[in-house]
C-alpha cells in the first residue's frame, strides 16, 4: 500500500508543477506498466511488431501529454493507462490493416476473441468498433471490458478504478460479454 500512497502523492505534486515528481513516478509505475503491456501483448498475434517496452513508453508519454493534471490516484492512473494502451494498439492495427489491405474489407469472425484468444488486426478493429457502440449504450460496461479484458486488471482493481462494488463489475462484465457475443453472432456473414 505504500506505493499506492506514493503514486497518489506524486500525481498531486505533478498537478502542482513539481517536475521531480514525474521522475519518481516512472520509477514506481514502470514495472506494473510493463506487466500491463505484456498482458495486452499476450492477447495480440505472436508476430506483432510492437513490443511491450515500446508500448509502455508510448503509453507513459501519452498519459503525461493527454492527462497531465487529471490523474487522481493509482487506480485512476492504471485504468487510464489501460485505455491508452488499447488506443495505441487499435491505432497500430489500423495502420497495419490499411497498409495490408488492397481494396475492400475482409469480414471478421470474432467468436474466439472473447474471453481469450489472439485477434488479428481486423478482429481488433472490429472489437474496438463494438466497444465504441457498447460505450454509447453503457459506458461503464465498456470500461469494464477495457480494464479487465484489455488491461488485465482484476475485477477488484476495476471496481476501485470505477468507484463501484466488485459485484457491480462482475455484473457489468457478464452483461458486456453477453452483448458482445450477441453482436458478433449477428454480424453479416
């Protein structure tokens, strides 16, 4: 718990403009960010060109650039990091898919994506599209999927980040998976 309090203190110091706090923060969060990146990358194809270390560095840079004063505590920091990592991987997939595509899209089957599996670029993009649609219907369910499936957070960690009970996270996780599976099954063949 000491690191949790230190992370929160350093985030507060950064909001106040303390430059040294940023240097200390990376030392406290780097190992856990790298672990989060490895969990993300495990879900990716084996021949993925992005490496966990590069994903960590890009995530940290984007976190500080896009959310410099918004990160409140450890749970919020890592929940936001999971979102940023997902965005980086989706952006990477879009670039790779666009470069590979020679006109016309390929229909994607996502039955193996949830709850486990290694999606290819088109599957990742299709899943991102479904999560965007889910977020319009129920933003918290989409965040739960993002944190648990993509970010590798436990249900307990997701509950803390979302400031809800673990039971609520479990209910949202079940409902979101059911909705995603129904959408995957209803996609035109």
